[in-house]
């Protein structure tokens, strides 16, 4: 059975609601703080989570409080400034790259709306520090659960109008509407804006599919509170975490392929980064012998179906290929969970993979091992071995239950 995370967006979605729901479902607050790093520490802002009720439903309210007030209000940052702030987070490299990609996507959306170059765009509401923390924290929180499949309901965007940097606009606001394109949405009660740009950004990035609650065995439920508390309507985002029943439906991904025999091999390193930025799940290269007896490279990219166009664009832009092949394939992904273990070098996260109830693989997070090795001035392999031993002592050995 595979792990499923279901986003029930009956009252819309925002970055703080999503983080609150995942904290409510079991994400340790301290782990979130550690991942945010200096982005949410010091004199600029502080993060907190507290229990609240919304129309009688208990939920967790995640709050980012800016401690250094700006007399001019929230700063309208350029993309370059936001990316520097993202670098201050303590996310793993792949997660930091994903957060950066989300802000690039947002900047491109705003540039299209204003019809100006990306480098000149001011990011308005999402340029505020609290929204930056919401996006970076949302990336960490969604990845922490290790779900092999994330499903979202149709999204309630709200109704009426909302004041924004462009003036008073109908709901959804321009950037929100662009970001949620392709997803099922509807205008429901209560009035006002229910889907924010940060919510649209995170839901559209992580949702593999949209629809009703899939067949699953629910293990955890979390409710994340919005700021408003309208009467008769719980203003919460609900997440349900569990295992797919009877193995769950197969996961569909798109496979994009090409062969290249006339390109500087140094470019392949950059290409992999660009493809990951475009949303690739996996990229690998295979040496092949091509026509005219030339050695070449077979490029294979796996990506969510919704990211096919971005992957194809990156391949054409970054390489010398003039043709691609693509098609959807089925893959089975083991359910994954991040479990911290205590070692003599500190806490090390281990990725535990299960097929059904059986543990089939336990892998210490190498970023944690490398960090601990630097701090204790030992080799990374010593820390890695200690983490493996600690995982076995905790009953997480492969082949166990």
C-alpha cells in the first residue's frame, strides 16, 4: 500500500492553513523551525502555532509575526531578493531548489499579468516575509510526510471581490487565477477570498491529481485554520494522511526521452539541474552507440504529466536535440516516512520505505550525515554507519515490520 495525503480544500487554501493542517496531523513544530533556519529567526520575524477553533472545529493556527515593523508596510521584493531569503532556509538542496522554482513560477505569472520582464516585477502580497516563510515551510511540510501520492479536492476559491495591489478585483485575484489553471475550482460560500496565491502555488505544485477522497486507510487528520472565523462555516483546510487500500491505484508519470551525440558533455550537468527545476521526478543518462558509429547519450526524464511541457521546453532550450519522444507510463512507489534516530553524532533522519506493512529499505539522509560529520570532525561514512545501527536498534531494519 502507498502513502496518500489528501488535501480537502472545501474552504479554499493558503500557505499558513496548509502548514497548520500538517502540524495538526503530526509534523513536529521544532522540525519546521529547524527547516526554516534563519529565515524565521532573529529580529525579522517569529513563527508560532496554537490551537484555535473555527465555527466549533478545533484546528491549528500557524502564524508568522514580523518583529521588525516596516513603516512603509510590506516590502515589494524582486525575485532576486526573495531567492536570497530562500537560501537562508535550512532545507535540503533539492527542497530549496523546489522552493526557488515556485517563486520563479510566481514571478513569471506576475510578469505575464503586467506584461513586463521578470527581473522588473515586484512581488506584492507574496513578497512579504510571512508569505515567503509560508511557501518555504509549505514545501518542507508537504515533503516531510513522504507521501507517494498527493490528491486534492476541487478548490473553493470563494466569491465576491478582494482588495489587492492591482486595486479591487473579483475573486480569484489575477495571480491566483493563473496559478490554479488546470485544477477544478468553484465559487462557494462564504464570501471573500478563500484561495490565496500561496495556497494556489503549493496546491498546484504538489497535487498529483484532483478528485474525491480516494480509497485509503486514514491514519492522521489535521485541520489548519484561516484567519477569519465566519459563522456557520469552518474556515479550515483539512488534510487526511493514510495508506491506499488494496495497494491503491497505480501512479501515472510521463517519460520523455531523446538521444544526443553532438553536445559538449559539460552541459549535461547543467541540464540535470534545469530539468529538476522544470519539475522532473528523476533524470538519468545512459551511454549509447548511435549512427555513424558515434558515442552518444540517451536522456530519460520522468515527470508528473502536468509538467511535460516544462520538461520538453527545458530539453529543447538547453540541449542540441531537435526531437523528443514521450508517453505516460505506470510506476509503483513505496510508501515513505522520515523517522529521526538518535546517534552519538546527534539526530539523523532516516527515510523508511515500506511495501504494505513490511519495511524494505532504510536510508539515512546523507545531508544530515554530512552536516554531523563536519560538526564532529569525523568521516561521513562513520556517521552513516552509526545511523544504520541506530535504525536497526529502533526496529527499522529492512525486512522487518
